[in-house]
């Protein structure tokens, strides 16, 4: 059985789980949000999302899978016993976002879970800038009208257009971990430039890939708002998140 055939039945066979990785305020003490990260166990192997998400996009399965993720993440977050301001951050593929049924799915999931829309963040990779601007704008406006916040993911790795960044009104910019990991080699300039852009557009900033105390100290000093990475916590099952939160 090929991976592609396996993926088709992964939902009904209950092979997906969501892990959650905390995103901390820059003080490193309080949790701002938790990012939902999809895991697929296929025949005893963990298939990395870098492999099956592109496959899901090519086969069109991304719509069903994306809806499953949204639903699961909102149900989980509605039951979290954290501060009510802690959000769940869900990755949304560009093809999923652009689909006409996406906004209807969002409404259904919010209603079904009872999660407050203010507690939902959607992460969209900056490859969205390559799409038809008018349609992106329409989808973004529908999301914003529901008071859901939007993060631009993997910022700096692709082809963000500053003009679009302005007109699309994202709420948060996630600085890709490639820049965090190369601070010594000149990436600090890119991080500073990103912070200036974010400030100009009233976006919060999140630095990904914080692996050491030094990373945290440096990015905090540069003025990044939120920090995420193995230094704080690895992605973990929902039930472990509560225990982690209580211990920290
Ligand atoms: O979880 P991490 O291991 O390795 O994720 C790898 C990549 O897969 C990241 O770019 C992440 O954004 C993406 N990814 C993880 N979960 C999801 C998901 O539920 N939907 C989409 N579209 N991408 C996801
Ligand atoms: O593209 P996206 O930001 O959605 O990717 C999230 C991915 O980054 C997940 O696979 C997650 O496991 C991974 N990740 C999170 N924190 C760290 C980190 O500190 N170091 C590394 N190498 N990967 C990380
Ligand atoms: Mn992400
Ligand atoms: Na990213």
C-alpha cells in the first residue's frame, strides 16, 4: 500500500494526532499560544508532515485533513484549563485557505467547539503572496471579520511583498528558525529589519527555533514579542501540555 493510498484512509483509521508546542511571551514565563502540529502514524512509522502535507496538497486530501486538524485543535483548546487568553495556532495550507468552502468550515468548527474566535490563530506561509491578491484579500477579510487572528509563517524564506503585507493586515509575523539559527552569521540584520516592518504594520513578532538560553536572551533583547522552540518545550500530546503548563 502506497503512502498516497494510506493517506486517503488516515482520518477514518484514526491515524492522525495533534501535538502542541507552547509559544511563550518573551519573558519566557507565560504561554501566549500553542501551535498545533499534525502527526501521522502509518503502519507503525511516524511519517513527517514535511512528507505527507505536500502529498495531501497534490492529491486534494488537504481539505479534509485540514478540516480534521481545525476541528480537533478547536475542540482541544476549548477544553484547555489555561488562562482564557491562551490561543491555539493552527497551520493552514495556502490551497486550503483559498478554497471557497474554507470560511464555511471555519464557522462550523467554531460553532461545534464553542471556542472563542479570539483564541484561534491561523498560520499561513508567506507563499500566499504568490496567489491572486484579490482572492487572498477576500478570504483574509472574512477571517478577520470573525475576530480570528492571522500569523504569517516562515517569514523571510520566500517572497513576501511588502505592499501585500500592508494591504493584507496580518496580526503576527513568525520569524523563521533559519534566521534564529544563523544570528552569528549576519541574520541579526534580517531579524532587526523584520522587527521594524512588524512595528510599522502593528504586527506582533514570534521567533521560532529557540533552542538555547542564549537564543532566548538575544531575541528578547532585540525586542521580539514571543518565543517558540525546543528550549521551552517540544511539541507534545494535548494531555501532556496541561501537565507541562502546571509544572512551569
Ligand atoms: O511538526 P513539524 O515537524 O515538523 O512540521 C513540519 C512542517 O509541517 C511545518 O512547516 C509545519 O508548518 C507543517 N505542518 C505541521 N502540521 C500541519 C498542519 O496541520 N497543517 C499544515 N498545513 N501544515 C502543517
Ligand atoms: O513551519 P512551521 O513553523 O510550522 O514548523 C514548525 C516545525 O518546527 C515543527 O516541526 C516543529 O517541530 C519544529 N520546531 C519547533 N521548535 C524547534 C526548534 O527549536 N528547533 C528545531 N530544529 N525545530 C523546531
Ligand atoms: Mn507554523
Ligand atoms: Na515556520
